């Protein structure tokens, strides 16, 4: 399946990287799974422009994952709302719960 997609659409590095700000590839085999998960959560029921705003605001506010954990759901929500993102409460909850789960199960977020 991956080969068929690559043949049809090209390699991920050849595609425009609309969600990333020099932080590596978000989607594809080169991506870091946690970045991809957060981008997926942010993109749900959001136009590309809103997803980009939320992503950039989130990474600026919490450049390291532990800062997002420390900010809590309310802090993440405030950041997403400040970026005029929709469903900020729900998205903040999912992101924070995912980070907490990683911390609980592995002792670190990344």
C-alpha cells in the first residue's frame, strides 16, 4: 500500500509541508509519531489555515512536550483559543490526555 501511495503521490519529502515549521516531517515514514498525533488532533474539523495557526501557537507556547504537560489542559486550550482554533477545549483535552498517558506508561513524554 505504501509503495502504491508513493508511486501515485510521490515521496513525503517532495510534498509541501504545511503544518511544520522546520521541526521535521509531520506525516510519513520520517515523522515522529507524537508530532503526527498532535497534528491529527488539531486538524480535526478544522480548515488548513486554522490547523496551521493552532500548531504554530502550540509549538511556540510549549516548545518542549513537558511544558505542555505542565500547562495542563487549560493552558493548552488557552493557546489554541488564542490562535482562533475551533474545538479548542476538546482538542486540548485529547492532547493533554495523550501526553499524560505517555508520561504514566513510559516515564517520559518523548
